C-alpha cells in the first residue's frame, strides 16, 4: 500500500527486534502444533479493525490472532489475558513451565518438510509473461494488493497446493508459480534503487500478459 514510507529500512531484514516478538512467534507456532486453537492465523488477522490493523506491528497482529484462535477453541476465557496482564503489572513473576517432551515435539514439527504436490497441468511455464489479476476479494486471499495489475515473469513452477482463498485453505489444488517483478513497476522509482521482487502466486491470480 502507498503512503507508509520507504520499503527498505535499516534492520528490515531482521527476524525480530525485541524478545517478546520471538515469544509471540513461539506461542503462535505451539497453538498450531498442539491443536489448541481454531482457525487460520492469517485469515483471522484480516478480521482486525482496519485502523487497528494498520497501527499494529507485525507481531502485534500475530499476538491478536493467536489470542483469537485460543478464545474460539475455548482454551482460554474472555478475561484471562486481562487478568494475567494485571497480575504481571502488580509484580507477579512471569509463569514458566519446563516440558522437554513438548519442546522436542514442537522442534520436530517445526522441522518437518511438506513439499508441494506435483503439477498435473500448468497454464504457464518458465519465462512466460503474466499479469496479476485486478481483484477485490471479499474474504481471505494470499495475493498481495500491491502486485495486482502488475506484470512479471514466471521463474519456476513450484508445485500444486490447496487454493487458500476458499475456506480458507480448503480449495482444490492448483499450480503455484514463482513470479519476478521489477520493484519500479510495483512501487515506482526511488532513491532506494531497483531490485527484483519474487512472489509465489496461485494460478487463479494470474492471466497472460
């Protein structure tokens, strides 16, 4: 989206900038691995009130969606988080739990590789010029807004995966392509220089250029 400052900033390639951000990442990962939450974190994050979504940082959005997933499963109650925050502010020590078995299970699940399925039939091939469709989906989508309408070049056919815009993540399998775009075509020229933006995009997002 336009109007949010430069795209490349010092430190923007860092995974996190504060310890609490890594803790939120770990909690979100555990919610999925241990199946104690409901729904897709990505889709739920898009339910945030728009002004709050734009104000929040990356991991603040993750924290909000993780809490929502736990609430919807019934793992925590509506006032639990406020109660924990109040106790910490009052001086209570942060609770800790040592569970080597759960830790090992989580590490193993994180290291699992889930390759994409083979592609039976692909509409595009390496080197093809493609244009991202201009669309305004009513629900969840994995097609970034800033790339819609832009033209790029297919660099590879990644494989097939479940189309995420239905369900979400309940649609039929379809090809996923690695598509390269020039930064100038997406964001305009700037003092930041020119670079290549590579995105993995589902076939439904693309049309011949």
